[in-house]
């Protein structure tokens, strides 16, 4: 029996490799996003700590220098939080882009897999047709031998 050989198998394998690479790139983008979100969370925590320290400075013996430094630190955290929010948005955008690329890579791989499946089904039909032709030929040959044997016996 003939063996099925998909003539575009190398393209299918390439699409699978590209999809795997895209999965890795997407995973890295998600890791980066998580890191940026963690940084933002730590900035919020630092801001909260500065706020608590500032409140403590108001409750204790008045030290104007400590209050000014605490207030400046507290207010500067808003700036750093704003910058970090921008970084988080950039990371989210990169994840979205990588997800789109991943979707495209998956579509291309699935298209190649469907083409391979169609080619395999065509191959099976051709094999069935060849087998049917061989059976027909065998039956015709056998019928022809039996007919000639009957003619010899009768004649």
C-alpha cells in the first residue's frame, strides 16, 4: 500500500514552530505585565506607608522638617505611580499585540492542518478507487478464465 506524504508538511511544521515561538513571546509579555503591576502595587504600598508616617508626624511632637519631608515623599509617590501606570499600560498593549499575533499564528496553523486533512482524505479516496479498480480487474480476469474454461469443457 502506498504511503501518504503531504507535500507541504514542512510548511505545517514551520507554522507549528512559529506558533510555539509566539506562545513564548506572549508568555514573556504577560510576565512583564505582571512585573509592572507588581511594581505599581509596591508603589501604592510605599505611598500608604508614607501617608502613615506623615500622620504619625502630625500626632507626635511637631517637627516641621519631618512633616515637610513626609509630605514631599507622599506627594512624589503620585508622580511615580503615574509613571508606573503608563508602564503598565504599555505592557498591557504589548500583551494585546502579542495575543493578536498568537491568534494569527493559530489560524495559520489550523489552515495548514485542514489542508493536510483534505489532502489525506483525497489520498484515501484515490486508494479506495485504486483498490476498487484492482478488484474489478481481478473479477474480470477470474470471470474471463472461468468463461474460457467452460468453453473448453463444452467444446
